[in-house]
C-alpha cells in the first residue's frame, strides 16, 4: 500500500534532487528520507530513484508516481478538511497564494470578513505571481490561488483542470509624472508614449507591456525594471520615465507625484480565484472563495 507520507517524501526528493536536501525541506534526517524511499520502493515493487553523480533522478516509474502524487495529496487534504468540518472538529484550514497587488487589496477585506463569519477557520498567505501560483496549486502546496491572465495575450493560461471563480476585470492605466505633457489627459494611446523612457513592473506585466507596445508599432526603451510597485511609482514620480500598471496595483500603492491616465484602446486582465475540483467542496475553501468574490465586488 502506498502511504501519503511516502509520496510527500518522494515529491521532495524529486524537487530537491537529493535525500539530504529533501530532509532539510521536510524537517527530518537524511537517513529517515532514505528509509522511507526504500519502504515506498518495496511497496510498489520497482526502483523509483537512481543516483546520478551527487543527485537522485527519477526512474520512469518514479516520474509516473510523482505526476500523480500532487492530485492524490490534494485529494487527501480535501477529504480530511471536509470530514473535519462535518464532524465539527474544526472549521478548517486554507492555504492561500496571491500576487502582491491582490494581497494588498482584495485579500485583507476577504479575510477580515471570513474571520468575522467563521472565527475558527485558519488561513495562511504566501505571495507568488502566476504561473508559479498555479503550479503551487497543482502541486498540492496551496488550496487557493489568486491569479490573473491578460485578455488577448499571445500565450494564454490553461485552467481547464481547475475550478476558476472570476472575481473582476482589471484595466491597465498609464502612469506619468504629474508635470508630464499628458498628465491632464483623460485618455492616452500607448503610441503617444513611444519616445518615453519606461519603468517596467513585474515579469508578467513587463511581457504584456512589450506585447502591447509592439502591437502599437514600437519597442519600449526600458530604463528601469523592478517587481516592486511602490518603486515603479516612485521612479515615475521622480520624472525618470513612464509606466503601465494594472489599476489594482495603482490602488495598492497610492502613488505621489504621479498621474494615472486611462489607456485606449483598453488593455485588461482577468482576475480569478483558482482551486482544485476536490478542494472546491471543502467548506473552508468554499467560504474563502465567497469572501474573495464579495471583496472583488466592492473593489470594482
């Protein structure tokens, strides 16, 4: 019989490449990892790992088992939480992953309401941008992922295997210094900023910026690039360039010395909450989804 604890160890070895590194990640010793891997190989009746220099590599059987491990572990977590909620042992636990501007706008409102309605529910929060946040969900390392994808992007995200709860549509705006020639305009076409120096945001937004600019017939001259939205706003406010950010990110920063101008034609991103089908049935996860949707409704 395959045990869940053995699957967790196998997944850690596959991710880290060694027994010792897996032990550090799991908080146990290298011999303990080795023993559990031997027990798992005995259970399945075939080698799962081979040593290649200083690293451990998966056999074909090991790759197959790791591929199924995330779904199995996520299903077990969902079952444990749902049974616990039904039995009244606890209200539940939710592991949430969100991108930064979602963490500072939607998440606080949603979690405050969740705590008021369900004080026994425990929620942990980590930050990650998509697609990494979606990978964490599929790997079983979180229960809910707040993610986004751009409308009309050249590469679109495939979420067909997930439960997707649409939250809101977030429009991109141009940020210019308050003394800029376009600071008082109601709207601006991105081609009007073709000769400006640019400050680029997170890698995903940076890629979208380049794609939109290329569609308008120019390549942006990116002088500064930072994942930190306050830094983007600060650089724009200091007159060092212009930027394009999602409206939600601008609201999370409340920049000084900067004007936000609507872009035409509109560029939008869809913000959603994602979970696995099994996890969507867990009461604590369902309640968190509902509060995220309500928070998004108030943010529009």
